[in-house]
């Protein structure tokens, strides 16, 4: 252990502070960060400055300020900086941003295949984290992230912003309190899965100036650069398709309303064949979830809950019912005009300001946020399970405590992936 230095005089202390100010290295200890005052500004760094990240940074509440940016595609971060007339330093290597002592928290809005590693490193560096969704690329890295957050006692908010929407909260409280009676069935969007790599590998072309292609690939298998790979959400190497993209929102609402935030289904089976096939799930309490609604014909950010007393469709900050009296009575419990005002701008669909405010509040209070890391992990795990069921093409039994398939070695192989050398998950 490092020995404790002798107490400095007040003059020495003030001199050291003055020197730190001059060098721009004034910092807070982790203990001081854990006791931030209600009006004290939280200093934020951004890891990933693409389209979604840019929106988040523009919506950052006034009680926080941007300190630095990082993107392996440096030109993107520089473009955002110029557009916002910012004077922030820009990095390509996020470790350099995490080394800064004047950053309290980070927003990690990379692709899902790039997300978990910087989140864990941020926790190890003593930073709190706002991590966009989908939280993970595969199941076991989600548990590794939860373990890191708990071990380091950090606050991690997952970007499932519907958890901060009053209309959604009122709806799930109604369902949980038995307003619909016994839930008989849940119908959800049959979100599409990812595609396999193309039969013909895209030709290699020159890497654009300012792009660190090795860093961009992250854990994925190495390959020559081609811009086709940067449409990453469609490829299984990098994403789970719409099942983890929009599904991370819709499935999260199912988990929330059914009171399953810390668990998951126990039975799964494909209802039709193929990577976009319909999927059936059942929870231990007997509630069934059917992923059968065609995209565009139902609530992309929610589901339809069918109970003994009627149906309630939950979507993004809105709901509808049959009989209609259910929704009419629910609206009396919330200031609908205020909600419409909060979500009335052109970014309403993607608004996250109020969700980030919850994150900042929890950084100060050290309470768990409304979309805590365990919640985000469990919700996206259900999305992963849907894609695994499609891939396996047969019924599966899931143990949500052990987070494994029961007596099924081949199915359990889907729960993890080989990571490229240099991008392994750290041992805690």
C-alpha cells in the first residue's frame, strides 16, 4: 500500500490547486464523485459520436457539460464539434479519454458489437456510464458487464428511454396491479433477425482517412475494409438485426409490464422457419409471448397485452385499449398535455433528455437508474434468445437463473462468441 503523506499546509494545498487549474487537470476523487452536490455540474465524455450519439449530446441536460469526444472515425467527431462550435479535444482511442481525470461519466453510443468493452473499461476507470441499446452482441458479455458495474459500484443507465416516459409507466403499473385481470397472452412484433455474411466477400478498398478500421471492427473477425460492412446493423457479425434494435425497446416493455426485470422466459420454440421466423416464449408463471405481428402493423416500441378484462396496446409514450374506457381512464392519471409538450419537437421519437436526467440524478444520489444495467441485460437477452431459437430451429428450455439452456450443449454455444485478440473482455 502507498503510505499516507503528511498533511499539507493550507498554503501548500491552495498552491497545488492553482497549479492544477493552470494545467487543466483539476479532478475529483472517486469518493468526491460519489457525493456530488445536487447543483454540481457533471462532466461528460462521449465514446462514439455517430447519428444517435449526436442527438444524445444535443439533448444533454444543463446540469452536465461535454468535456471531450472520442470516435474511431475521427472525422465524425470533428464534424459534430464544428457544427456545435465546440472546443473539446477529440480522440480516436477511448482509453485516452478515460485517462482524463476531469471526466465524471461517459456516454457510450457505439454499435452494439463495440459497446461492452469500453463500458467495462469506463467502470474500471471510475466513470459512470450511459450506454445506448442494444446493450450487447451476445448473452455472456452482458453478464460480464453487469458484474463489472456491480464490482466497481458505478451507475449505468441503458438507453431504453421509454422507461422514463410517463404514459409507459402508467400503463405498466396498470397491468402489474391487475387492471387487465390475469394476463392471458402477449402479442409482439416479429422483429427481423440479422443476415449472415454475404456469399461474396466485399472487395477491399482503401480505408478512409481518419478511420481506425482495427478499432472499428472491435471484437469482430478481421477483414479488409469495405463501406458495405459499415451498414453493420444488418450483419450477424456485428448485430442482432431489428430483433435487438427495435426489439430492445419492445421486449423491454414486455419485461417491465410483466414484472420480469430480473429474469426471463423458460420455454421457447420457433413457430415458423428461417432467420425471421415467428417465435413463441413462455415465462415460469405461464404467461405466453407470441412474436407474430408483422413489422409496421403494430407497436414497434411495445406490445399488445391481452387480459381477462380487455386488451392494452403499449407503444412509445402512448397506449390504446379495447374496450376504449381502459385507455380513457388511464389518461386521467397523467398530464397528457405536459407529456405532449415534452415530446413535441422534431426529435420526439428519439428524445432521451428526460432519461439522461434520471441518469444524472442517480450519479448524484448513487441510486440505481430506471433502466439499470441488469434490466438492460435481461431485456436484450430475451431478444438474443429469439434469434437463437430461430437459429436452432427447435424448442429450447432456458434457465434464467443460470443463464443457460438446460442440458443443451449446442444451444449454449450461441451464448458466447470468440473475440479477436486485443479485444478480449477483461478479467475482473
